[in-house]
């Protein structure tokens, strides 16, 4: 069952997230614009984040195994749509629905599988199971750039998504016969349709605002209308959820400071996923590296996050959640700082990037298991699915908006170098001078990711108590 769960988690964090690296190849092959490709990259995490809490609560009621299996089916359909997407005008009609279905698949698999981990394991055994689950999620995200670049270079990017189908089928086979798990005494209640719809409208409007704002013009009527829609529906969502007795986002869970700190820091640290998009596009667009060559720079990231996941588990058992969570965030912040010096010549930057990506993997590995266990251990038994859904919603929405904002900053400043040419007087750029706009834009976009990590550290320090007892 555990290996089946890991296969399901990999369909999202490994295969679906390869677009962070192979997006330029996909864009060129399909003949689509940059803005459409940026939407396709971010829409998977966005749809996962929008529906993950609702589906997590649904899993508590109708069965967690059943929801995981539904997630496998959605992954297969979505991956086939992307794999068979035609080029030209029809590309968007295959690419965007396929990516959305991959997001819905993640929304099914992640909270339901975490709830199964809590249901079938306890104590240190659960912490080991969480570590294995984290290898699938955080480890998958570490390997995705390397894996995606290798497959795209040697077989073509479409084979990434054909391979997803095989992994999903394997996961379904491994999980066959798993006893069903539901929350005891879970009342049917009235479905919170208003909460789901207002949340969906607010999140989609915000995503379009972030990804298309620069192209449409920040003061254009459409962008201002999107901002108004985001604010109005966001306010309506909080008002509805505060009054609904069966709200799909239960704000009472945030009365627990440990759960709150784990969830907020999880959002912020996943938001730093924009680091991968920016740094990989920097060496491809600014240094003319192929997707495979760029992916090879992340080899240390892939190895480190898998090798050190169990170290985070041992640190949790010895010191509690707070210390390794902060240590992980600090190491991640240092890694991003090492990826910022785009003023170096390409060879020197490659050496620095190898070290930076390795530290990035170590930092996430230190953080992953302590944060996930702190969140799970804080949840009441009858709200594990919905609570795990909120925690994983933080992952998905953090990644979606982090990638979208980083991409928007990078695209805006690389297209308008006059806005940041003041960097020329602060930093001396070595080597080629014809790619200064891309290199300067990367520094600004990566600085945003450092800010996200700093906010994560502050949230942990303010909420997660010291010592071994996290709940």
C-alpha cells in the first residue's frame, strides 16, 4: 500500500512538475505563446490547491482508498491529453485541460494518502511512513528537472506523460485490496457549494492577474477588474466559511499554533519553487544550455533531498519539529542566494549552481518530515482528511503562486531591461553582454524567493513551540 501511495504522489510531484524544466521544449514543439505556456505550468498546482481541501474532506466521508483510486484515473486521462496534444491552434484545448486534470489528480491523492498514513501507522512507524511519503513528494520535486530534461532530450517530452500512465497503473495495482478507511462518525452535513465556488473564482482571478498582468497592462480595465474580483470573492469566501457549520475550510483548525505554523511555512517554502523555474530558464535562455544540460545541474538536489529525508525524521525525533524546520528553511535560503550571482560567466555559475541546488535539496529534506508530522499530529482524528487537505493546499497554492509570480517577474524585467538597468551600476556582469536583461531579471526574481523563505522562518519562530511536543 505504501509503495502504491508513493507511485500516486510521484504522478504529481515528479511527472507533472517536469514542466518547470521542459516548458521551453513543449512551447517550441506545440507552437504556443509564452503566456499560455506559463499558465499551463502553473495551472496544475492551482487546480490541486483549489480542490484539495474539499476532496480531502470528501475522502473522510466516502473513503480514502476510493479517492486515491479516482486520483490515479484522473492522472491517466490528463497525461494522455498532454501526451497526444497537437501543435498549433488546437494545442491549448489538450494542454490546459490535461494539466488541470493532473491538478485534480493531485488533489485526490495527496490528502487521502496522508490520511491513510495516519490511519495505518502511529508513533515512530508513522514518522518513517511520512518520510517515505516525503521522498515521493519532496524527492519527486527534486528529481523532476533532471528526469524531465533527460527524457525530453533523448525520447521527447511527450514520453514523460506516457510514463505517468504506466506509473499510475502500477500504483493502482499495488493498492488493490487495501482496506477502506473513513472518519468515524462523520456527519453528511450540507455541502459547502458557496464556499467552494467563491474560493475557486478568487483563486483563478488571482492566478490570471499574476500571470497576465504584465502583458495586459497593470492599469488596464481588465486587470483592475480581475483585482476587484479577487478581493470581492476572497472577502465573500472568508465570510461564508466563518458562518457555515460544514465549511470546506475549517478555520478552527488554525487555533492550533503548531498546525498554523506548519501550514504557513509550507505555503511559503513551496512558493520558493519559483527558484527552479527562474534558474533553469536563466541557463537555458541566457546560457544556451539544453533542457538536459540544465537538468544535470540539479543532480545534487535530487540526490540530497532523497538522502537526507530520513535525517529530517531523526532530527524530529531528537529535537522536535521547530529546530529542523528552521534549519531547513535557513539552508534553503542560503541555496537561493548561491543561485543569484548571474553576473558570473556561465562556467563559474554552473559550479555555484551545483552547490546551490545540493543545499536546496538538503534544506527541503530537513524541513519535510518534521513539518508534515507536526501538521498531522495536531489534527483531530475525524478531520485528518480535510486538515491534511489544507496542509497540502498550502503546498500546491504556494507552488502555483510562487512559480507564477517568479515567472511574471522574470518575464517582465527581461522584456523591459530599462526598469532594472540600475543593477549595472551595482553589479559587474562578466562575459557576454547581450543577455544582460535575462541575467538582471533573474537576480530580481530570485530575490523574491529569498523573501518567501524569510517569511517561512518568521512564521515557524512565532508559532511552533520549542521541544519535542509539537501538538
